[in-house]
């Protein structure tokens, strides 16, 4: 019996790229907050997160949240690279959780429209990839 490698195609590669972009973007956002106080003031200190933990701790809380999200995306990336069927589902779950957390915690700006479109694209690509992975022998 010969086992053939399953070709998942461009969709799977695009999803891997998108997840990598999310990881880089989240870590980059944290770095930008630490380096640029005006960005931190605009996104963290004016949102709900600052009212809960205070302006002094908003940076730390926001950093922890984004690094946890990045770690879950990294786990999903590992699963995608290993062609595991659970990985696209994890991408969908963390994407929804990330958006759900972002709405009440951070200052709402016009950039949220961009992230809403990004979320729809990421979830759609993840779902299509999951269907393909699930169908493989």
C-alpha cells in the first residue's frame, strides 16, 4: 500500500500566510504600544481596559491579551503546518475571541472596519481549509 501526500493547495498556503501575518501584526502592535506613547494613549488608555485596570496597567493588560492571542495563533500555525484538521477551527475560534475582546477593551476607531473585513476573510478561508482537511483520508 502506497501512501500519497495530500496536496491542500493554495488555500492552505494562504491560510498559513494569513495566520503568520496575524502573529506578526499582534506582536508588532505590542511593540508599537511600548515604543509610541501616543498610540498607547489612543488605543489603550481611552478604552474599557483602562477603566478596569487603570491607565498605568492598561499597557501590561493589553500586552498580555495580545501575546496570549499570538500564542494561540502560533499553536494554530503549527497545526496548519502539520496539516491537522483542528487547526483551521482553532483559527476561527481565536479570531472570534480576538474580535469579541477587542470591541469592549480597546478604543473603537474606523480601523475596526478593516479588522471586521479581515475577520470575515480569515474565517471564510479557515472554514474552506477545514472542509478540505476534513475530507482528506
